[in-house]
C-alpha cells in the first residue's frame, strides 16, 4: 500500500478524520491519471457532542515516471479535493470544510538497498472553513515540503512501503496546524460552552502533585464542594508532565472537549487529568507488537511486571492513588463523590486501581476499552466494592473486548452484583475508539448522571 504518496489525502485525513481512498498495489499501476471519488456520511462525537458530517472526496493519481538515474524510483503526481458539511443535529446549525491541492514528487535520492529519500511538495488550499453564509473563517494556503523514506521494492511496480518521516517545511499560512477543528465547530455550531476559559495545566513540580496534570473547574466551584472526576488518558497522550507534554492531553476525549468548548458549563465536576510517563524498557513489551490485540498483551505484561511506578506503559494503581489523595486535599471537592474513568491504557489503569485499592477513595468508576481480566483474576469479587460500568467496542482490535466482558459478567454471575453496579455496554459497530460516543453529550448512556448517583459511605 502506498498511502504515503497521497500527500493531499494524508493532510486532509489528519486534519479532519476523513474517510480516504486507499490504493492497493494493483490499483497503483504505472500510468494514469486514475480518479477515485468517495461519498460518506457519519455522526461524530469527537468534539464532545453529536455532529453529522456528510462529504465527498475526489482523488486522482498519475504514476509511472521513472527517475532517469534510478529506474526503480517512481515519481507520482496527485490531486485531491473534498467538501464536507458539518451539522449540529440538535440545532440545525452548519458550516463547510473544503480543500483542494496538488502533490508531486520532486526528487528521489538513494539511501540504501531499495530505500530512497523522497522530497514531495503539496501546493494549494488544502483546508478552508466557511460559515453557512459562505464567509471564510480560516484558510490554509501555500506550500508544504515533505521529506520521507520509502522502500520501492527494487522492481517496476510503483507501489512501495513507507519507512520513515524525516521532516516538513511549511510555506504560507496554515492555521489548521495550530487550531483544533473542534474549536471551529464550537464557534460555528457549538453548544454555547465556555469551558476552555476554566481549563489549565500544572506541570510536574509546580504543585504538590506527584504528576503533571490538566485541570478544569466548573463555574460553581467556589459555591460548595464539587464532585471530582479523575480522567486517565490513553497511551497516545503520555508524557513527562512538562508544559509542552501536557498539551497532548487536550488531543483526546474529556480534556479535548473542555479545551475546545465542548463540555457543558452545567456539569458540576472538577475534572483532573494526570499525565502518565510511559518511559519503559521496550524489551518488556516487544513480544506483543505483532500479536492480535497488542494492547491487551502489553497491559497484561505490565500487570505481570507488578505495575512498576515508574517504568510502566499505562497508569499504575499507586500513582493514581497518590494523585487522588493530592486532589482531595488540594481542591474544594466532596470526598464522598470522587469518580474515576479512563480510556484504553487509562481503562486498564482504572481496573488495576480498583483491584488494588477498591473503595478506599472512589465512589464509582467507568473503564473504557481497557483490559480488566488481570484485575478480575487478582481481586475477583473484591472488585464489587465499587460500582463500575465498562464500555467497549465489539470491533476493537487493540484491546480484546473480553477485557471488559469477562470481569463484568464475572461480577454478575459469581459475585451477585446487580447490573446497576456492574454495567456493561459493548457497541456492535465501534472499534477501539469507544470513548467518544460514551463521554460525549447525547451519548446512549448518560454516564455523568450515573456517576452522581453513587457516593462513598
């Protein structure tokens, strides 16, 4: 598959989450141009509330131009355009995202064997935001110059394999590189939230917290003790707790909603999101990389290694316990209404915390797409001390859905826990990302009302 040559498609997909055309080696034969068009419609929850997205994507490619000096190096010429309409189904408000661009290969320099360093250029307006009147709100324009390593295979087939990304030079204004698309959505079709005004980060060492973390305080914070929601992120948002690294937290789920005005002002929670440092010995986990459900394997390996802190891939029970202790002491929160949730690695961290500390600090928990079988094997019916609702996508190929199914069904069948205190939702059409549809406004289950229905003794 030669998806890396689709510069325009790659830029569009990264910015917008588009469904893109994928060229197989058979399709990417020498010659062209070949034209592909894809229409799509979906409902997205990535901004914290439902948005209906409908669009059309057109991509053309011409291949087969050999480098005179390197006969197995092919030069590609690509063009794409797309147009999407984003609509808030609750209000009918809408706006448009569109783009058009041309991408060409300029040079191919041999590195070793069949690997070449390619210089690729994209020019045009790959990302334009318009409101419903046609007024341009933001426009990317200019030239992007990419340097990548590709393995050509040493034959006359233009299909090749991506090896490494070496760099990007940006010419011209590209505001989308610095602005989350959800912020545009919030301004044009959003829910009227001002949550970003109360979002901040606290780098490691700047407070009494053992970890760097992100903070959200509700408008009612000064009035009375608030419920506390501790959010554990996934592997992609890990970092050393520095100010720069903490910026990753706003790339996913609850912190992203808050940072882009997608979190309702009426939700009463103080939200704190500690950042886990995933500095590890890769050799401890490399046996998992090529297995089915690699995430499950890595989480189980961490459990078998004793959830070392530091030195673990995902959040550990001890660091979560220490952070909650800090939070309850430092913030105006109600210690009887402390709640824990996490996605993927954070879902595993939630399960492991419950297996280790039970109801010592939290009143209820929501693990999402996490591996809970090690916690079940360790604690068994001890997990019943905290009401828990697990969520998972049936199509998840990173963390086995049994990671949620086994512990919850075990709690029900072997420990006599009622469904209200051992909830399980498996979405039949969701993959690893089962968190946005769970955390967002308008989700099938109102997890926030469910959490607030539980208090510690």
